[in-house]
C-alpha cells in the first residue's frame, strides 16, 4: 500500500482547508482568487504537494486570517525527517510519532518499541524475514533509541500509555537473559511520569477485539485529530476518519479497563522474574 504524504504536510493541508472553509470559500473560488487550478489547491490541502511561502501569505490575505505559525509550518513541512540522517527514508509512522504528544498502544505478542531494550530490539530485527546488513541494523536500533528518549525529555515529552498482554512478557525473544533485562527495564521505565504501563493477565479471560493491536496518536493542537496506525501483513494503514478513531478509542479504553492497574502490572512482572 502507498505511504501517505508526510504528516507535517498533511497537517498543514488540513489547516489550509480549515482556513478556506472558515472564510466560506469553495475550492473553485479560492483557486481562482489565488491564480491556481482547483486540482493544485486540492493537492495542497491533502498534503500531496509542498506549500510555497509566498502562496501561504496570499492565502492568509485572501482568507482574512493571520496565523503566525503558518509560515513556520510551511517551512518545516519542507524539511526532511530527522531519521533520514540514518539512511531511513520511507517512515510512515515515525513522522507521525515525532509530532505527537501522546501514544496509546495495544500490543499482544511484542513489547512496544518505545519500551524495548537494545537487546530485545536487536533480536526482533534479526528475526525479521528481511535480512539487514550490520549498518542497516545499527541504524534501525539507533532510530528506535532516539524515539525512546522523548519519554524522558523535559522539553518535548511524549506520554505513553501501553497495554501489553502477559504473553508478550513470557515470549522469549533472543534469550532468557535478554528477556530478564527487558522485564527489569519495564519495571524501571514504568516509574517515569510519562509512562503508564498495564498488563492483560492471562487469567483475565477473553476480551473484545482480542489480538488486534494498534497505536493511537494524539497531538498538542486540539484542532488536530488523532491518527490510528495499524500494522498488517502487507504493511500498515493510517486512519484519520472520526468514526474509526472513536471506535479505536472505545476499544483501547475497554481493554485498559480489563487490564491490571499499573501497580498490579509491575507486581506481575516481578513475579515472572522470580519464576
């Protein structure tokens, strides 16, 4: 499946669309006033093309809306993602997470990437059917480590609420020593104010949507809608439709309500370590 346009461009496009509709102008009317085609304006509002700074100023004049952040967002939308420094180009998820302020993740068989130790992530990457070169492997590990730093970043913190199945804790990835280090790390990182960790106990019985993991991302701007990210055998899907987002939130809240509390979850991890 095709990767959607970079998130910064999609977010900027949605802002342009809101500005136009607030001004009560159709695409045809705005395009004519801006000396652009309707299709050009449509692609800009979908984030498919890059917004020129001069056009951004003209839009503010036409729509009679001054937005001091619009030019800055237009410039940032032109910048390559920080992960490209590591030779990684096609990242449909990292660009969204980079702009997010909160992540809600439901995972049944694998510990979420933001909470993985280096040993655990290395073992996962090495088990992938795509055989990585040493440089590729090192880059993937480094990018994931950089993402994790936001959990303890005082200037740009990322809130994480992760619900993991007990099966993910018991699945031996790499070796028993790697798993011991991973479980110890979960206990330690769960003490961070940015992290809420809950475990679905194997004794808790069946739950709705059992086995269907996903990630829901929220953003600091209240005008920006959430993004639902779902991985599957053919790649991944980004979902931004309000109805699907509401359903995902209901599912996440339901599963979290059936999971152990953060304190009970830590106690379970400690019991597994003691076995």
